[in-house]
C-alpha cells in the first residue's frame, strides 16, 4: 500500500509482502516516485520480519544502481522504518 503522510513524504508499506515480492514492488514504487521528482521516500518494512528488507536496503548495491538510490537511512525513532534518498 502506498500513501502520502502529513509530511508529504510518500510511504511505501511493505507489510504483507514476501521478501522477494517486497523487493520488486519497492523498486517499482521508487522508480515511480523518482520520475515524479520526489527525492525522499519512507519505507515501512516492519521490525521483526521486516529486517530482511531493511538489511537488503542497507547492503544491496543492486538497489542503488537499479532504482537510482542515493542513500538509505534508518528512522531514529522506529526500527521498522527506513528512508530512501533518490538521485
């Protein structure tokens, strides 16, 4: 599910997706937002089972190349959320 929150940063909620499907969906959504000129996206991957996605975001060089990601950083108040800066 994708929605925009009050801060106007688009959210990509990956709850309910398998790790494989979450990765494909995330790359698709990132590309959509990048084409719209958006430079930051909030990714809700969850804390327990979402750590696979979080680890993939932080360690995969593929997402930096495929989706033109500049940086990935954690939400300091919620370990189930990461932010992605786009090129």
